[in-house]
C-alpha cells in the first residue's frame, strides 16, 4: 500500500518543482493517518523511495507524529484527560 501511495503522489507531484520532496512528505502524512506509528510509516514508505531521500523521510516521520491517530497523542490524551479531537 505504501508503494501505491508513493506512486500516485509521484504522478500528481512529479512535475512540480521539488515535487519529489512534496511526494515524500505527503506519503508520510497519508500513511501516518492510517497507521499512527512512526515505525510502521517508515516500514511502509521507505522501501519505495530512493536512498537519497533518507533525511527527508526521517524529517517526515518526526512531523507525522502530530497527525491523528498518533499513538503518542492518544496516550497523552488518555493520561491527561485531554480531548484529542479538539487539538
């Protein structure tokens, strides 16, 4: 599924200047919204990308932590009695 998301975003954004960077970040955010875990995001998206995109991929994984349903935000909301949907 990660490879399919990468291919679709590459078709949509490949012609734009810096489109591959947008494709990497967009695929990380889409997969992050599905899984909620950085490890599974990297496992789904990383094999479909180039080795040169490692730094951007790591940056996208860190930023994807704020996309719901992030495991860290769910734990924070349940322990601090904070509404996750209101964030």
